[in-house]
C-alpha cells in the first residue's frame, strides 16, 4: 500500500465515530471502495466536513497509517447539494449509493465502476431518468451480473417505471436483503 494518495473520489457513506471523527467510505478511480478515517472532521475548526457530504465528488489527500487510510485534506469538485434538488433526486442518490456500498467490495478496484457512478450521479442531478436507468443497466453489466431479459424488454418498451422496479428487485436479490433508502420513495 502506497503511503500517500491524491485521488478524486465519490463520498458513498459516512459514520460518526465520536464527537469529532468520521469514518468515510469513498469510491475512487484507482483503488475502488475504501474506508477512511477523517480525524477531527466534525470539529468547528475543520473545513473538511462540508466537502465530505454524501454524493459529493471530492479531491482527497490520503495517507496510510496502521493499514488504514486517513483523509488529511479534501475539497469538493462537485457538490450534489450545491443546487436545490427535489426530494426524489436526493432519495435516488441515497438509493444508488446504498447499492454501490453493498455491491463493491472494500479495497477492490473494478474497471469503469467509478466512471459509470459519476455518470449516474450526473443523470440524477440533471433529473434524467432515462439516462439514469441506462447507466444502471451498464453498471450491472460492468459488475458482471448479467442483465435479466425482462429488464431489457421493459426498457426497450419505454416502460421506465417497471424497468426501475425490476432493477431494484434484481439488486435486492444480489445483495440478499431489502434496500432501505427505497422507503423514502
């Protein structure tokens, strides 16, 4: 493991560790999904907290210590909540990030997953459901699960509501439990 890493990343998840520290899960172009410690990120003096919001595309400066990545600096390249969003867009983002968090193993790089994830977030920002579903289908292909014919058929018939429901059920069958963020729909 290289001691220092400067990388672009998508913030997938974050958890409070104590009053000032965060455990941040990010998706990177070269390392895949990694969990990092952001020491002091929640303190009043820290500028990192706003850059580490879920859904943000950030530039992170990481270093390793005791076989763990630590975030020393971060700044937003694209903030999802920069412009006002509809509740359905925010929920769709949480839904997508929950899927990524479950499907991508930690410390495993899968070619093109980062790029397709950026496209999916961009289609959510643009409120473009068709592009979102196309990219979801591409993600399934990239991950190597194979796209069930009923999903392709519903998409080709432009029945996007059914397509999305089928994709959701397929993801739930892969991760073997219900997706929690869908409850907000």
